[in-house]
């Protein structure tokens, strides 16, 4: 039986909590999560895109704890599936 449990930073992104009816919906959820994680692990002014902010957060979480970071993404496919189900996407397919 394992006795020594290591503590890891966990970045949990739940994409099920938003309705993705416009392009800004995903941006809002990503920005909200990044702001929360940045309040815990810090940020750098040069990190201006979502990808740079996310990579920086992971790096600082690792530096702070000395342990690898756990990333959990719930319902990762929900934004894509909702876009595929919209009329706008269906009309784009018919045009092509």
C-alpha cells in the first residue's frame, strides 16, 4: 500500500458549463480559468495569448511545487459539437 502521496497542482478546465452559441463563449471560459490560475501561480506581461498564458501557468506551477502539473479537461469536445450542430455550419457545408 502506498504511503507517500505526492501533492500535484491540478488545472481543471470544465467546458460543460458554457453554452457555445457565439465565438466569445469559449474565450470567456478560457480567460476566466486562466485568470484564476494566474492568481495562484503568477503571470508575465509578455504572455498575451491563451497558449502563452497556459504554458506560463504550467511552468510556474511546476516551479512552485517541484511536481508535474495535472491537467483535467472535462467535456473537451462540447464546443466543437455545438458548432457542428448549428444552422450556420450546415449552410456553409451546403455552399461548398
